[in-house]
C-alpha cells in the first residue's frame, strides 16, 4: 500500500469514527448494538455493506460520498445499524429480495427521518418525507414487513421503483444471503433489540420522534409462533390399531418361533394408545377484512398439519363454521375428500360485523346434541376485531390472526394466540385433497 492509499484509509477510518461518536451521543441506547459491528476495509467494492456483524467499506467510495455530502457517512452508518437491529438480513432467501431490499431501506430511513438527528440530515430528505407520508396513508406503521406486504400486492412501475431506490438506498444487501455459519445470530440481535426497546423508554420521556423506532422494535422482538407445535394441543388420546413396539419383547417372541415349532411365546400387542386428532372445530371470521384466498390458504395449512399420519385418526369429525355476527354455515368434514371439495367449491358467507360469541354458543348446542364425543379444540381464524366470550369453554381455543396488529384487543386469558404471516399462508397453494 503506497502513502496515498494509507492516507485515504486513515481518513476513511477517521470519518467512520466521527460518525460512530455522533450516533452514540444522540442515541446512547444504541451502545450495545454499535459495539457489535466491526468495520473492515474492502478496497474497490465501491459500496457499503454488512452481513449482520461485519461492515465492509471502500475507503475511496466513502471519501467520495463524504465530499458529495458530509452527513452521508453518519446517515449510512445509522442505516446499516438499524438493518441489524431490526434483523432485516435474516430469512432473506425466503423473500422476494428486490422488494424486501426496498421495504427494509424505506423502513430504516423512515425511522432516521423521524428521529430528526442534526448530523444525518440530507438534501433530499424533504422528497423522501413526501413519499413516506403517502405510504403511511396506505400502509400504516412503516415496518419492513408491512411495506413488503404492501409492495407485493401493489406492484410498482419501473419508474416508481427507481425513484424510491434513489431516495432510500444507502447500502447493498448481497451479504444478507444465508451462510452456514453466522458470527451473530438472529436471537442475539433480538436480545440487543429488546435491550434497546427497554432503554428507549427513558429516551422518549425527554424527546419525541421515536414512535416509528418503537414500532420496528416491536416487530423485531415479538414472539414468532410455531403453528405446528401449537396444534399439538389438539391431540386426543385414543386407540389406534398398530403394534406397540415399546411393550413388545422381540427376544422372547423369536425364541419361541425357533424352539417350539413356530409357536411364539408372546403374541404382539395389537393396540397401543397414540395421541391423534379426532374432533375439532375450525371457525372462520367472514367479516370483510378476511379475504377468501387467505381463508382457504389457512384451512389448507391447518388441515395439512393435522392430517399427517402421526397426528390424525382415519375417521375424523371436523366442523368448519363460518360466522360474522351470527353463524352463517357449518360444514362437516369426515375425511380428505370432504375437505378437498370444501376448499375447491365452498363459498364464504356473511361479511358483516364480527362477534365471536355465536360460534361458541353454537358449538355448545352441537355438544348437547351429541355431535361430539370428545371435542378437543376450536381454532378461530379472524382479524381479531370482535366481541370475545367471557366464559371459558371446556376445550382448548386458539385465535389465529393474520399478521401482527398492535391495535388488536388482547385475547381472553384462557385462550391461545397465534399470528400467521401473509407470505406463509400464500405458499399454501396445493389442494389438500390431492396431496
């Protein structure tokens, strides 16, 4: 490295150091997150990038950006840091990367703009704010997840996408692709984000403008639910005709066959108790906010999980009940053929206001009429905006929501809650009756 290159490297490190200190002075609750990032020089790359722990920079590019607009370096530093805090790089391979790149950039830039820090303001911020105001009207809270969902359902023109990229792009995301070994995991970043969220409370007492930061932290730190595990709550112990390998002793059995003329000493046990699903109810909120394709995708996902040989009895009694503010229909499912027909030909009825109570009253009537021998559980797919019953039923209840919504009322303490992502359900395209 010649003297000129050394001088460029030294200046680049100095500028990064100043940017680091400026962020720490104004956002002291980012101290732990800042300490996790390691800056490494990558000459000739012509960009800034992070893999979630290491941040790579081209010193020549960095000096050029600093000369063009001095605040760009601190702005880009904070931009990279927020990507890490919000865990934007994880699960990258499961998304439409071009849309996720843009959504994540808009989300972190919106947080920065709302914080109104003096050392990171840019010339084009007014243009960016105008775009953000329009997006907020359509999307609401601008988390990367919400923006991504909106962009998927409202495709941009090439011109619109290029305009947004020009306003919000700061770093390249090629290093977000999954690797075999991670220096810092999503769980570690989640812990850092939880600490920032706690420290932020004292910060917001003295300053405004941190609401969007809080919303993004809520999205990052919220619990992710394993729907498959939760559905295990619906298992019912019953007899299934199969050899019980745990109680059957093959040593004595084969000994008898060898020494007593094919006479086994111990006959194999024909029955064993297994936990499988026999009876349950799926309630569908048919209010206007629950779209038909999403509802059918939810039904497919639920049935696909439960019908596996390890979880499902051959003979089942499943009721799919549609309800808005009253029960609209009840379809009884006894096997794959019934379910396949319902998903293919069934129609959603209702689309009025939402009241959860009629479903629970209706199920009690079915029980009184002897429709269920041992009802284990009810899964209610809904937007969450309705009237919950006060009394706890004698079976398990799951309220399944589509996407997180902070304005939703809490579910009753006797029920379970699960939040399903739109993208997760949209992958359920195969007809379960044909699987």
